[in-house]
């Protein structure tokens, strides 16, 4: 008998309106069934949104420092259960324990950072242009927020959205990815234990095209915060456009790391390996292009291949393993398709390129670390998001070409340059078109107190994390108090 999980609506764990369920299996071992989850329908979405709507009037009036204290308790509980949650996350989505621990830590960091904001959430007080008049701006909550999240950071991403949304006085409905519903259950259990009032947080499992699409179009959902693929992001943005809803989008990437001839090559190679093969290349910030100065290309690729061949592949629950499986069969087919595309485009496959099925890995979705060289910037493998352990090496003549190549994709999330030349480093910081730039660090590893997001097709101009996230989850209200006792007309009574 497998575990049967439920939705969380109005403070209660409830079965889906229909009896339909979907399976959640361990990508490292398909025989390992984690459980069955409700394949929810419109009725479940409606119930969750109605609960969130009912809870909103009271929650918005809870003082922000008190809302912050609740989130602080959530942070403490996440810390207490960190190891256990990390283990269940590795079992659910495959990345190695070191990384799932980091994923939970990101949730903890976000909780503590957001909790403090409960005593800030600053607006501005300003002078007024007329006598005996007071002016200020304050942030106000928006209402019911739909949070739609991907599977690759199943704890960090829901917490990046949920904690600031709640701190600001909104209520939420979370729709997690079909591949990671269990981590969402763990998170909501912790919110419940911390004492979140009924209806303030709701969780509805199910397919994106059904549950996600219904949520996005629901007339009582005022805001949609989405992280996922650009294709789905476009669809959500157009639906939100029709309904004039606020929508924040965090989408894909085709991140590049530049290696100049003056770089510390040991450091650059170490960074590229971590950026390209960490999380099996399934990060929005993964390094998928290595843009290398021609004088050091041979040396860098030799070093890369020598080290990538030693990466230990296997079940992420084994502490010695360095790279886990891909998330599912569709992901593996997509990676295989791009290996074929790259080879046919004329890139040279230096290593990898195949399914990895040694020993017990035959039962999971494993793939070899893969490196192509002789890649040109316009090839599809240098332009499109593969979302797997595939690194494309592009040779460049000089710094100017490196920047041009790095900027030459539709995306603009993360970027990196390895150089010892401070002038080049500063020019790169200025000229790279991306939301994140690292100098002498890989493209991955963002910290929660800085804005997170990208330019061009990576999003629609919002930034999560940092203090910028509050611009997603609040409306600004300008308030004027006239205590002059007479009608005073701005721009008119005080005109020259
Ligand atoms: P996805 O777009 O397939 O799914 C994301 C979520 O959207 C899931 O919960 C899914 O069920 C839901 N969904 C799917 N179709 C929907 C629809 N029509 N309406 C409403 N919801 C729908 O993405 P994924 O495969 O889960 O995640 C991988 C993608 O996410 C990659 O492109 C990656 O770059 C991106 N990502 C971006 C960031 C970022 O912050 N920029 C972070 C992590 C992942």
C-alpha cells in the first residue's frame, strides 16, 4: 500500500475532488514509489482560492512584525528538520544530498531574512508642497497570490515566493511541480506546525495544464508568481494580460562562463565543472556555455575532460556521489535530442553523450557528463536551454568577442568571467546583459539577500529575493493628510 498524500485547503488535509491521483517516483530508482498525490481538478482550485480569499481580511490586519515572527518559527522548524527534509528531497528529485541540504538552507536563510522585514517593510515619509499637510507612501498587500513552481529547487523556490508574500499580508495557493509534490507537503506541514492560520496557505497538487491554468485564470487570484520554462511563462503572461493580473516570471537561462587567457585556470575549470554538472545541469543558472580565449582553449578542455570523467554518478543519497540522475524520462529524451542536434550541427563530442546505466543506475534516469567543443555561437546547443549535464565550449579571439558571444542568446539570467585583469572585470560587469554576474566564480550560487532574476526572455522585469521581492507582493499607496482645515489645491494654490 503506497502513501496517499492530500491537498491542504483551509487548514485541512483533503483528498482531491475526484479520486484521480498521480505517482511520484524516485528518479534514481523507478521502483521506489514515494506516494500518490491528488490529480486535482477545478473544484479543488476553487476551494483553495475561496479559502485564501476568506482568510485575507484577517491576515492583512495581523501586524507585519507578528507575521514575521511566524515566518521566523517556520525557519527554526526548517532548521530542525533540515537533514530529514534534504534526504526526502534527494529521494524525490535526485540531486545529491549536499545540494538538497543547500536547497533547504536557502529556505531557512529566506525565512530569517524575511522575518526581519516584518519590522521594516519601509515606505517613505516626504515633505508636502502645501502647508499643514503630511505625505507618505506605504506598502499594502495585494490579496490571493498563486505560486506556481518548478521541481529543480523544490524547497528554495516556494519559500522565496511564499515567505515574502505572507510577510506582506497576502494569502497564497501553492501549485508545486508534478515531480516534487512531496517537498511541498513537507513545507506546508512545517507552516501548519508553526501555527499559520487556516486559509492563509493552501496547497493544490496536480498538472500544470489543469490546476496551474485554472489558478492563473481564476478571477479571485490577484497575482501570479511563476518560475519555470519560458514556453509556459509566455502562456501564463498572456492569460494574466487578458485578466490584467500582476504576474512575475522567472524563466530559463543559457548561462555562459567566460575564461580569459589571464585567468587562474585551475579555479576556472573547478567553477565550470560545478556550474555545468551540479544538479546534473538542471539549474536555471547552470553553466551551459564555456566561452574560452583561444590561447587557453586546448588546455582548459583537456583539464575539464580529465576531471569530468572522474565525476561519480549515482544515487544522491550516497554521500560519495557527485552527480545524481535527471528528473524524468522526458528530460533524458530532451538531452539525447540535443546530443544528436549538436553532433549534426558539427560540434565535436569530447566526452559523454549517452545514458549512464552502470550497475544500479540502470533503474534511474542517469546521464553522462557531456562536453562538446568546436561549438559556434549560433548552434542550437549554444542557444537553447538543454537543462541537463551538457557543456558547450566556444572558442573566442578576444574580450570583445567574449562579451558579444555571451550576450548573443535570448536569455539573460546568470553569467561569469574568470580573469585577473581588473579592467576587464569591470567592463564585463558593465556590459554583460544578465541579471547576475560573477567575477571569478561560477554562474551558480546566488545569495538570498540580493535580487534574483534575469533580463530578456528570462523574465518580465521582476526580481525575487533581496528587498526587490516586496515590489512583486505589494501595491504602493500614497497617503496625504491635510490638517490645514481648508481646501488646498496641489500645483494650483502654490503656483508662482
Ligand atoms: P515548467 O514550465 O514545465 O513547469 C513549471 C510549473 O508550471 C510546474 O508547476 C507546472 O506544473 C506548471 N505549469 C505547466 N504548464 C502550465 C500551464 N499551462 N499553466 C500554469 N502552470 C503550468 O518548468 P519545469 O520543467 O518545472 O522547470 C524547469 C524550467 O524552470 C527551466 O526552464 C528553468 O530554467 C526554469 N527555472 C527558472 C528559474 C528562475 O528563477 N529563473 C529557477 C528554476 C527553474
